[in-house]
């Protein structure tokens, strides 16, 4: 498994932007499909965005399409989530997750597909 540490969360006003980072260690980063999930208070964890091993394929939840962008830098063992036009309903704990894959185009979107998780970073969007 790979170890994951998220950073970049915080408090931002509606309409603002944040960039989350997730640093990986322990295994060769390019072996892993990466994803971002979030969990709001009282709600179930939900998929936000996913990216293939080399970044050629991505997937987004409908609720964030056009506002969030997932990217990765395999040389830095880091995956990013750029969040623009933030809304109060984006308030949640954001988690990054990893799963090893052989395909270079595969993007996982279900939490059950991932076997390594970070500790989460809080994002609060005020209205």
C-alpha cells in the first residue's frame, strides 16, 4: 500500500478557490490510480474526481464538473484537486485515495475500488 497525506484545506468564501494536494509515499506513485472523495457532516462519502495512472483520463462527479480539476505530478508523487467557484455545499472533509492498476486508462470512481486512504483535510465554504 501507499501512504497518503492531504493538505490545502481551509476556510474560503463562496466563489473562492482552493487547491488540495495529496502527497504519496511508500510505492511507485505511477502504479496508482488516484481519486478524491468527500464526506459532509451527516452524509455518506461521495466520489469527487478520479485520474488514471499517467493523467490521461479523468472523471468527475456531476456536482463538480466545470469547477474542479484533478491533476497529478508523478515526479512529485502528488495528486491535486483545484477547486474553483466553491459553494457552501462543497463543505466537507476531502480524502484522497489510491489503488494499484495495470491499465493506463482506468479511472476508479467507487470507494470500494480504493485500498489506501489519507486522513482527510477540511474544506469549509462560507456563504
